[in-house]
C-alpha cells in the first residue's frame, strides 16, 4: 500500500513536470505573414499637388495671401497643394468683371475637391492604422488566452499534487517514507504554484512588411507609405500645438519615454522592421503605438476644418 501511494505521487509529479515543460516551450505557435491591412493597390499622387518644401520664403513674398489667410491655413493649403489656387482665387475676387464670378466658383470647387481628397487620404490611412492595431491586439489576446489556460492547468496540478501528498502522508506510517513523500510532494506542488505566477514565453511569427511605425521612429525625410499631404503635416513644426517640434518627433518621444522605455535594440528592430517573433506584451505595445499614431493622423481633420471655415468667410 505504501509503495503504491509513493508510485502514485511520483507519477503525478512526472506528469505535471512534463506538462509544465511543454507549456513553457518558447516556439512560435503560428506564422502570420498575411497583412490584410495594407492597401491592395499602390497609390499614385499627382506631382502638381505635392507640397512645396520652402514655403516660408514664398509666403513672406506674397503679402496678399498672408493678409487674407492665417499662416496655419496657408501651410495646410500648401500641404494639400492648393496654394496656387488660393492665389488665383484672391486675384479673381478683386476683379470687377462679371465673368470672374463664374471663375471664382470654379476655383472654389477645385479647392473643395482637394480638401475632400485630403480628408479621404486621412481616413484611409487612419483605417489602416486601426486595422493594424486590431490585428496586433487580436493575436495578443490569443496568446493571453493560452497563457490563462496554462496558469489554470498548473494551478490545478499543484492542487491535485498537494492533495495527493497530504493523503499519502496521512496513510504512510513509516517515518522515512512519510518524509520523502511529504517533502518531495510539497516541493513539487509549490514549484508548480510558482510557475503559474510567471508569464509564459509563447510567441508568434508576426510580419508587417508595410510598417507604418518605421518612418516615424527613424524620422525619415521622405516616406513611401504615407500620403505626401499627411507626411508634410506630421513633419511641419507649426502644426504641433507648441510649434517647437514636429508632430512626428513628439510621437517618437512619447514612444521612447513610455512604450519603449528600456527596450533593447532587438525589440526596436522587431517593432520597426519587417516583423519577427512577438510575445503578447510586445503585440499590445505595438497596438498602443499604432493607436497613438492613428489619433494624431485623425486630428489633421481639425486643420482641414480651419481652412474650410476660412474659405467660407
């Protein structure tokens, strides 16, 4: 009877040990390379409406525009490529000829069309950022759920082994065997209880060839993944609230100070490269950065609203 009980406790210990080893393997569960969030086609932008780089010198020379519109509105007009149209509109509004009224309507319609296109570009980019954030969160939740199941299994094993050890020590009267079973079962039971307190190292191979975070982090001068209008606004200092640094720089600083505080070079390459093996915390981190960036992109609509109100006046 004593030998049978010792064998039972030993068997439970081996089963629990093997199960814990299996649950702690650091191998990617699945490989996710299908980036369904990226645009299905490559956009071509009209070079006529690309923002001019040295706009400040142009505005200093054109006092009529500066008197009519704020610097903020003129910078946004440059971003969406309608600065020449605003200049033409201003000249037409000074004209007394009847035909000018028809031309004014045409110019206004052209400007409004460009504003509408800019709004669509903002919405499209925000949708991709939202999709990427949801994609990362979805896989992170999948890993979290597996981790929860692992913790539950280890906890149950610890409880069962502890109960079996208690029963065995109560039935075994031999002092040496009682001590062996009691100490051994207690140590193993406590060990599995301790393992349940630690997060697993489960990971997934998560790819993002079209990485919207990279150009922000590396502070690229030009971007192949952002619309020129959006990239101009994100990198023009005067569009930020303080005006000391560009919006993209401020976003990067927030990532560095909060999301990536103490992150290694390998982790930075993971977030801003083509992808790799992500753990749940890394995926949640990536989703948070994408959501922050999405909010900044959506806020450009506030600038568009300011320009539309100026045109209405």
